[in-house]
């Protein structure tokens, strides 16, 4: 039995958006398989845009001893709940203090019509090192664009406010430049067994759903305590 399959199914109903992607019960996975590909490796292949997009969605000190992988969908209301209620405290207490390094992995569920366009905007902003302010804005404004026939004007309003070069952003989005990276995210997340959002790997251990801050503190503190002395 996998580590995640022992969690009750109601956790997905109460705390996450469940889609057809992935298995019914997420399989345990090594967090390293979900960490963004090395930007230097992408750059070596000539994929400088993808390398920048990949690097831009990583936050925190390279010396941090623990990774937290966020598997998320910008249109998922439970992802918004986690962002609005928990993310700021996690960032302040663990990322900004150099204890935790975070990477965002896209899993736009097919049930959410504007999740993929939002992911494209966020990853194109990431090319300009503006992923994190744009993702903040996308979650805060989710209700404004979630059901929009054309969400792009809303996306552009918040990208502009974040200081994104709009001509470059539009070119990136229209060309689909970051679609391969988003698809790679989807493939890695589903191969790890993710079938709902948000889902997290903290120090390699899974945590499902928009659970309270106390659950994240417990998981992060446990991962930090398990580090070898001196890390």
C-alpha cells in the first residue's frame, strides 16, 4: 500500500479539487522527480526561455535543507484557499528564513477551463522572474477570471501591475513557448500519482489538500528535524 493511499478519501473532497488526471490514490514518489529540471541543463540544450521559466518558479535559498513541492491548479478554489490562508505564513517563517526551498509544479485540471491559460501566463511571467507576484495575483483574483470567456485581459492587468514586460509576455503566451514545461509538469505530477490539487511533497513526504497551517508547520518541522546535523 502506498503512503498516500492510507489517507481517507474525504480529505480530497474537503480540501482539494479532484480531476481525472492521475490515479485514484496518489502513489508515493521521490520528491526529486518533481523538482524543476535544472535550468543549466535546459540552457545547454538551447532552451533558454524554458530554463528561465523553470528557474523563476523556484523560491528560497539554495542552501535550504528541505524542499516543498507545490502541485497546484490556478483555478482550483482549494488551491486559492491554501494560498490565501497558509502560503504567506509558510513563506515568512520558513522560506524567507532560509529553511525551506519551494517549487511550483503545474497541474491544470481539465475540469477548469481557464487553468491552462493561467498557467501559461504565470510561466511566461516566470521567464521574466515574475512568477511569484503573478501567481499571488492570479489566486487573489481567481473569482474575476475563473468563468470568463476570455480571461486574458484580467491576466494582463495583474501581470502589468507586477512589472511584467507586456509585449514579451504576449509573445510568449501566443507562441505557446512554455507549454512544453507545463506539460512536463503534468507528466511528472501524474506519474507521481497526483489526482487532485493542491498536493504537496515536503521533504519527500506527501501532504494532500488545503489543510490548516498547523499541518504544514508539523510536516516542515519534522522534515527539518530529520536533517543530518549541520544541515
